[in-house]
C-alpha cells in the first residue's frame, strides 16, 4: 500500500474538468481555486499535451484516454515524467487489469517517483462507468498501491444499463452506494459523486445544491464539476457546516474534560455522547482544518464547555 496515495490529508471536494484542447480554458484555469483541476485529454490530440500548466490548486490531475485505446500508453509516457502532475484520472475502468496497466507504466516511465516508500507518486483516480466495474469494485480497489479515489460517471453508467437519468437520481442508488462503500472499505481518501449537468440560473444552482446535499448524505466527499461556476458551491457544500463544526468542537472540549475525570459516556444538550460520536467529531474537525476553517477560534469560544 502506498500511504501517500491514501493519505488522510488528501482533499478533493471539487474535481473540475478543463478541456486540454482549449487554450482559453487552460489559461482561465490558472486563476481558479479548486481542490482538484483535472485537465481532460480523453479523445484529444497528443500534441496538445504540451499546453498543460499547473494552476494554484491543491492537486493537478490529467484524465487520460481509456486503457482500451492506443492513446493511453502515449498519455502516460508523456505525463509521468512531469513533476507538476499529481494524479491521473483513468476513465472506463472495468477491471483490476486496467489499473495494473497504468501502475506498471508509471513505474517504468518514472521509477524513482513510484519506488516503494515514495512520498510523491502519481496517484490514480478511477472512473467507474459500467455495471461490470460496479460488480468488481472490491478487486479494482486492490489493484494498485497508487489508487487514491473512485469517481462515479453517471452518464456512461446510464448508457451501459440503458436507463434514463432523472432528477431524483434513484436509478443510481445501488451504484453510488456501492462505490462509496468500496472506497471506504479500501481506505481511499476520495469518493467523488456524479456531475451535475445544471449550472445556470437559480434553478441550476438549486439542483446543484440538492445533488451535493444528497451525495454527501450518502458518504461521498467530493463532486465532479464541469463549469467553474459550480466550484464554490461544491466546495462549500462538501465542507463542514458552521453549526456542525461548532457542535463538534463543543464535543471535543467536553470530552477532553470527561476523560480527565474518568468518565465514559456523558451528555451534551441532553444528548448521549459516547466514543463513536466523539470519533465523528474528531473527523469533522480534521476535515474543517483541511478546508481552512478556523477551528481554533471555536475552541477558544467554547473553552469552558463542560460534559453534562
């Protein structure tokens, strides 16, 4: 296992696709603030790879062509030596063999970066787009030490199953639940939800917010974006809410005092607080810090919180 690829510090609330074939969009991407920007080479021409440039974001990724195409090897050979590439997004992952191929190429083209114990390997994020992939998620998650996340590609999945996407998204419930569960079981830092195809006007914004809320409630911790206008909303919706964080900080402070008093379970605002609740509060506070939220100011505000 590559601990670097599965580090808890990795955060991908938004994964924004930028067409590598558009110099205008490439230039615009340099000023965007997204946890991840993924330059899209899928179905593009090889000469355009030279235009890729890293923006000021936490992670720069490139979506390569599918392993089933002749272009995948050329993509990986060109990208692996580039220090600014943090991750590759692999489309149409149907089996563990797809990720084994990508892993072998990365190790061959950039051996030092992918040696055992490397702290900066190119991470792999797999796009799950078919029924076959959903039914083989356990094996796919074990296929590469550099695997760092799963992405649900709703439109291709709908095509594979000959179903129609609806606003309720209920037709994707099984696949989405399977992806989140598999990612968590494999200790992958990212489970990234489907694209919201609406982004214009109040109706588009409401749809985006609803999808973010629904995805987060299922366990996804990020969402794909197809337009820069979606990024701010997605990053806010996949960060802890202010009231959630305040509640978590109160629990943590009270728990520290409860531990010092030798108390096990205790209450806060009339609610029973035990180890699982404290664990969730710790995880939420850590995520808030990753999202640059001011946890210390809340700790100062609630420093006198006592367990009840």
